[in-house]
C-alpha cells in the first residue's frame, strides 16, 4: 500500500451525486454546455453518467434510482419528473455546486454558457466580500455558484 497509515485513513471527498430528471439532458448541460469532461471509459446510460472537473466527479443519476436503490423519496418530487421550469422554481434545498473561475471575465463567460445551455440565472455576477460571484440553477433546479476569489484580498481563506 502506498502512503502512510495516516494518509490511508484520511477521509476524502471526490464526488457529488445529483438525482436528475433526464440523464442525457443533464449530461449535455454539464458536458456540452459548460464544458466539463466525461469520465473516460464510463458509458452514459438512461440511469447514470459522470462528468468531471478538476478531479471532482459529478454523478448524474436518474431520480428513480433514489427510490429503487436508496429506498427514499425525493423532496418536492412526488411524480418523479418535473419540467425544467418547475425544477428551477423549487425552494432552495441548501445545496450549491461551486465552480471556481480564474477571473471575473471567466465568471461572466460561464454564466453566459450556462444560460445558453438552459440554466435559469438566479443572480447576475457581482462583487461580494468573498469575491465576484453569480448564481444559476441547472436543468434540475440545483443551485450553482460561479466565483472568482481574489486570493490577495482574502488571505484568511484556505482553498486546497
């Protein structure tokens, strides 16, 4: 085994799983619309797909798998399928996907790409105490933040 015993026991997070209405449409949104890479060697199915950004995997799984595999129902989704408009108008569920940009210009560019791919702009980019940020909701209503964090202004924050 590689690494020390302490390193081997360290808990890691490398993935986020989103339950979506339509795996193909969500895959197209994140891959074609935002430019995230598909996980090599994993075949996209009606059930699941994976995209990756900077080593973090975003799993996109059909909502029915929450019922079938996890034996639970999804909040605000008794029918299992919502239109994009219905999903984008659900109450905030407390989860935000954060995409780190390299400049304010890139924040603006990503927000425009998201909008063209079908996202609903929730808050146009603006300067906040922690950086330049904008928010959108994806096709399933998940909140996404695109942020440029100026490290020289916020040296007390540590991001690995």
